[in-house]
């Protein structure tokens, strides 16, 4: 049944994406090149609509009944409508945020919340009234994290596919049937879109696709890993390590440079890899590899003892720091470890 759901959504997306391409051109839902963008010609950017239609169809046909089905569908519809409007008429940030908050609240008010974590040596830690704002920040944060990395052909779709594959695989181990089916459905739709979106892309997913995928991934991660131990709570963060770290660094960089947080720039991880001389496909593959390594770390983290989890976390933090310094994503002057190594060598 899972394979049927995957193939159904994959085929549906492949079948309707050419239609969406023509629709986007007809209604002028086009992405125009500018100084911060990599592409050099106008591109249709409504591709996420194909992903949404495929996922909606797949969930209605294949997903087993759960109390989470309809809140997830309603929230997804709100996000998709917000994205479609933005891809067509370019909504102001406040309206996009309002759509994201509304979609997140639909899910939260249905009972999907991060209510507590079990501390290793102290029992459960209840979030109480903070459970709603914490959950809201998680959903909105991941939704925008996927949107922010959507800067190269196939990048957001590939990162989302790796995250979905990891979440679904771990849901299989945990016996969470709803997350398994839904994850497979979204994965099939995303890979179907990647057929048209990998370099050289014929269509972009736009905010419709990036926000919808970010929303679905954030909620699936909550359903799969909520109310768990403190260290298991890190698992969904690890799975989405690349977009989350890129987003946090972007926010910090813009604050330090006195720039608006929502203002686009040309300093994301993929931009800096291109500046360092990587080709478009090489940059995408490098970030795919980083995402896969983060996902592997998440799996290892879930199976490891407390001490081994700390070792994995330490290695991952150190590796992330080196990646940040080499790629110059935090700025050309931010090189504390690399400068220290260079200083030691000069003394020798």
C-alpha cells in the first residue's frame, strides 16, 4: 500500500507539472532574474501547486484515518493558498506570515503541540502555556527555513526529500502509521516535481511549494517526535540541520549588519559555495550531501546511548562550524577556528 501511495503521487506530479508550467506562463506567475538570483531568464514559479494537488489527492485516497488528517489538510490548504497568491501577486511579508500563523494554529488547536520533554535525570519537563508559542515558532521557523534555501534548481526539493525520507524511515521504526503514509505521499510528490526542477530547471516550486513542504515537514516531525526525551527532541532539528542553520545564521548576520530580517540577500550557503567556484550542480550536490549527513546523525542519535549521543552532537557542532567558516556564510572575517589553525602553523 505504501508503494502504491508513493507511485501514485509521483506519477500525478509528473503528469500535471507540464500543465502547471503552461498555467504559470499564462497568468504571468514568473520569477524574474535580479542581482541576488542565479537564473538568467524568466521562469514559471508555480510548481508547488503540482506538489500540493498530488499530496492532497494522495492523502484523501491513501492516508489511514487519524484525528490529525483534517487539521493537516486544512493547514496545508491555507499555506498553499498563501503561496499561490504570493507567486502570482507577491504578497507583503506580513500577509505571508499571517497565512503561516493561521495554518500553524489550525494544527496546534487540534492538539498537536510540544507539551513536554523527558529530562535524562529529572523526569518530564512540562512546557505548560509555553507549548503553544514553542510549537508555533517551530512550524513557522521550519516553513521559512525551507523557503530560504530555495535558491538553486532542485535545492529545496532535494533537501525536503532527504528530510522526508529520514522522518518516514524513523516513523517506520516507531510504528507510526500516519506519519509513514503521509511522509511517503509527500516524498513521492516532491520527487516527481524534482524531475522538472533539477538543473537545468523547467519550473520553480515558488513559495507555494517551499512553504507547503516546510509546513508538512514541520508537522510530520512534531507528530513523529513530540513528547520525547530531551536528546531525542534534537532529532527533528538534526534532520533539518542545513536549512535551520542557514536560517539562523542569516538572521544573526542581518541583525549584526542592521538589515531587516525579512530582506533577501546574496549570502546564503548556496550563494557562498557558488562564489567559491562551485558549479550550480556541484553546489546542489554538496548541500544534498550535508543534508544526508545531518539526517544520518539524527538516526545515529536516536539509537545511541547518552554518552554516544553527546559525542555525535559534539562532532556535528564542530563540523558545522568548519562548514560555516569555509563557506563564509557568516561573513568573510568570521574564521575563529581556521585562523587559529593558520596561526599555529605560522609559528611552526
